C-alpha cells in the first residue's frame, strides 16, 4: 500500500530511533513530516502530558491524521482544535481533555474529527462479542476522513482484526500458516468446529456464543500450533487445551 510503519517511543529522555523500520523522530520528539497517521498509544505520565503540543502538531504532515487512543491530556486540545479548524490536520479521538467533553466544547464542531466515547480499551471485546464493520460504517468513516470508500474498505479487509461479519462472543482465531499447519492446526480447527457446533470458518454457533476463523501467521511460529482467543495467545495447542477453554466458556454461560 506504500505506507510505512514508524514505531517510536516518546516516554523516554531521548527518543528511540529505529532506522531499520524507518522510524524517526526529530530531536524534540516530533514526528517527521512524512507520517500520514500518528497514533498515540502511551501512558499518561509527567513526560507525556501535553506531549502533543502546538509544535508537535505543526510538525505533522498536512492532511495527516492524529489518532489518540491513549489519554486525553497527552494532547494539547486547544492546539489541536486550531489545527482542525485550519483544515490542515484531521483526528480520530477516543479520548479527550476534558473528558467527557462538555456539550459546548469546540471539538464537537471542529471539522475533520471523529470522536468516540473512550471505548478503545474495549474495542476488541465489543467486536468479538457483537461488533463488525458494516458497509455503512466504512462509508461514514470515509466521508468523515475525506477518503475514498474503497481505500477504507481496502484497509479494513486487509487486517484480520477488522471483521466484516459478526462473530461469537468466544472467538477462536487459529493460525493456519505453514508452521502451525505442519504441527496440527488443521486438526485443531476440526476439533474446535466439532466442539462448538459449526461446520465452517466464520460461522457462528447456534447459541451465538462461539465462532472460529483461520488467520495468517500471528508471529508465534515457535509455539505452533497456536491461536488468539479472548485477546490472548494460546500456544502448543492440543485438543485437551482447547477443550478446557471451551468448557470454561460454557461454565461462564451457565454460571456453574
Ligand atoms: S505460522 Fe502460526 S504463528 Fe506463525
């Protein structure tokens, strides 16, 4: 897609520079001006409070998007509002300062901003329980960010963490790339499907509680076969390990 991922670590006395991944900050810790998206995922500390100030924002590329899923006070809200009003930057804010935003706050009417009510911490939970991306939601995101709907759809369908269909509250994402398959991933998938009562991937069980999908490499090949389940990686899977997870989930349902 031509985009570059540029990791950086802001909460240190000196910015971390990862040349091998083309990560760069200038000496003040500002983003270099070729970042299309700057995503904030830092704790709120004395060093990060106000970290994204007017200077930081001014260093961002024109048209870039600031994503804040960290804490509101990491960003200088007045400085951000000024950038939004000028039309130079856009933002997607899951957290704000103040929070909650008072009804008359300037962020409500600033252009080019998406506000969500501090749900970032539960986004995956919500998605795994009930959520998925609808065409309407993607169209709305495209309109708000002034992007082509095809671009938003392309991003959403590229990453397996975005789902186009509902999934069960207990969702098994089993890696079926080569190392995991060589170590029994297919058999694990068959076993899970039998136990939760579905015949194929991405099907939700009749009670709506379980589903399974096959995913690409999750980066834990040395622990193959493995899967992501309820936000955690589960390694060296065996039918017995899977059974224990399913039994526990069912006990939760019935309150046994
Ligand atoms: S192949 Fe399964 S985690 Fe890499």
